[in-house]
C-alpha cells in the first residue's frame, strides 16, 4: 500500500480507534504456491493484544496456502467515497480540469498465521468472537462436546494472526487547503450516498487535527 506523507496515520491511536469503532471486517491475503495466484478471503475478525482472531470453514482452500507460507496480510478498508473532478479543480481553473480521486481509510496488518486446531482453543477463540459481535450474551456457551457448538468445532479451524507490522492510510486530501477540504466534506454530506457521511466525518476529523498541512 502506497502512503503519501499527508495520508499517513498521525499516530497509532488513530488507526486503533478507527478499527475499534466498528471496522471489524477485512480481507485475508495469503501467498499461493508457485504458479498459483494469492488466496484472498473476506471475513470478520476480532483484534486482541498484537493479534487478530479469525475462524474459517475447514474445507476452505486457504489452509493449504497458509501451511505453505504463514506470512500473510490482513487489510481493512472503510469510510470511502469517489470524489468527482470538479470538486477538486484549483481556484481559477475550469471545473472540468479537476482530477477525480478516491477518499478512504485503510489499515494493513502484516502477520504470521498460526492455525488453531485444538478443540478447546477453538472454543475459546469463538467465545472471544461472540463476546465482540454479540455482547448481549444472547447465545449458548461454546463448550467442547456440548450442543449446539461442540459438534460444529470439527468443521472449522481457527487462525491466530500474530501482528508484526501495521501500516495505516487516511486519504482525505490533507495536503490541500483547509477551505478545499471543508468544501469537499460539505459536498459529501450533501450528496449523502453510500459511505459519504462517514467519509466526510473522517475528513473533518483530520482537518481539525492537522489544519494546514505542514510537510
């Protein structure tokens, strides 16, 4: 992932807060064997202390690739929107001369994958995921050899992704003048399509922290 200086995370707390704010779905990318393309799996995840927790179906073809090469990446993308060219035209130039772009936030984790096959460890992993996604507790306990989850554990494998590096990008035109960014956020809010509203929120949040970009 290419990151311009003005698109970089301002500190680790910025991307950690963004992930914790409901961005818990991403893409697991695994190197394939020589001559094969990489394997990419969309999935929910739970973040822990320097690790990401995932479970996938046992028949998933990703396992062969992970066993061959456990070095993987996991990418989370959100708060994105297409920004049309006229919105970005420089002052005093025709609107049609503006160059369009995409706004988005992305966090890329470099990880070493550890496969979890022990039934009790899988039960613990699933319990942690349920605690995150169903905090109300409206589910049966995940216990080995007890219904309903016990009999299902053999059908999945867990993944502990040990995070070795994190790269975060918040691409919201932070190198452009304050007035330009504020106007773009207003236009996104007014358009109100897709993820326009959270995209505008990210742009305004960065605007408040950065102000005028100072290389």
